[in-house]
């Protein structure tokens, strides 16, 4: 709320704070609240940085993790795949690419969907 008051609700620093808060909620096991924060962070990052920015990819990956944790596997797959697309296009974060591929594999294994 402090950053919102200083910078406005659509500032990249607000998105960063929302991402941090989402991480806290995730560690506390409240993935629903984490998802709400990540969705808002994603909205702000897309608005301010564009759809192809690595911060958008990182937020999508985190959103995928939270969605998978509450068994929203189609949404998790959508997030992982989009994060992978951005990361592969950008090329600056091969670790995120590997993590996204790993999580995609985990979802396939969890759902017994191997095709």
C-alpha cells in the first residue's frame, strides 16, 4: 500500500511488492491469496513492461506454481508454457526455461498425460 500511495497502482515497483507478498502467502500455504497478488503483479508488469518481458515470464512461472499447488493444472500449464515461450524468445534466463520445462513434465506426470 505504501508503494501504491507513492508510485500509483500501475507502477513496476508495486508489481515487485505484490510478487514479494505472493511469495510470503505461498510459504504460508495460502496459494489462493498468492494467486491474487501474482495476477495483479502480472497485470501491472504487462502494462508497464510489455507482454514479452522476463519479469512477466517470472511472474507467470510463479503463478503456475501456485495454480499447480491447488490442482488447477490447466491454468498451471498455460502459465508454464507462456513463461517458457517468453524465456526462450528472450534467451537471457536459461534457468527459467529449464524450470518451466521441469514443471511442465511434473504436471504431465501428475495428470498421467504423456502426449
